[in-house]
C-alpha cells in the first residue's frame, strides 16, 4: 500500500522549472537525489529510534524482549525469562538489561535488518519512489510498524505500537525539515541551471 504525499506544490513548481531545462537523464538524477534525501531521513529514524518528527519510539514489550533473549519466537518467552535472570544457576540481571534495558544494545525494529536495511530508491524522469518490500508470510512489516496495529499475531490479539519511520504525517504531509531541505536543493539546482 503506497503512502501518498500532500502539500508538495512548491516542490512540484520547482521541478517543473527544472524539467524545462533538463533532459530525461538530468531529471532522473535530480529525482534520484530527492529519493536519497527521503531514504536518509528513514535511515535516521532507525538509527535514532525516533520518528522523523522527533517522537521517541515505544520501547520493546517485555514479551518481545524475553522472546528474543530466549532465542527468538513467542515459544521462547519462558526460556528467555529464565535466561534473563539466571546464568549457570546464578542470579544475574546485568546482561539482560545491557541488551534490552534503556540504552541497551538491542535496536528496535532491527532484529533481522529486513526493514531497516532494504530501502530502494527508483527514479524516472517524472517520479521517484522510495520503497521496502520486506514481508514474511504476507505480513507487511513496514505498514504494521509505521501505523501500528491491535490485530497482529496468530490469533490477531497482539498490539504493536506505531513506530513511524516514514517522513510523512498522518495527513500525508512531508516532514517540514525534509521539505525545506528538498526545496533548498531544488533552488540551488535551478540557480545552477540558469547560470549556464
């Protein structure tokens, strides 16, 4: 399901201005650069564990943390709980908290890297698309984590909180700083083209 952007009138006007002075390959390069800017914004969200609008992502649930600590999968929650607190029959907390506690090494939404690391920019002379097709058994990772859901899991009773990473708000508007960066880039490119 594509996410449509709104409020791009100024960017579209600048692109029209550039289009009149560039060939198709030139336009493709400009749109590819804009796609790269959008991709960088997405990657920053994963790195900082915040939305492009600056809101921190919800932490991992204890069930998710214990499942991962137990070897992965919901079937390993019990083993994960035991491993989190006991090692060689001695009580311990440090290793679990160093991974899943605040500031731990376990990154949110980066377990396999399928969602965070597989963003693709495709540009033509008329449009640019930034996409990720990561899924497992038809489960669309991206949409579920971008918008959240109360109906995940085998029995559709698992709540996954929204952890937005796309630089688009709920109304489809581009994140303001990114929109400004794209506008500034296009202004520079227009000036360069007309100084030739």
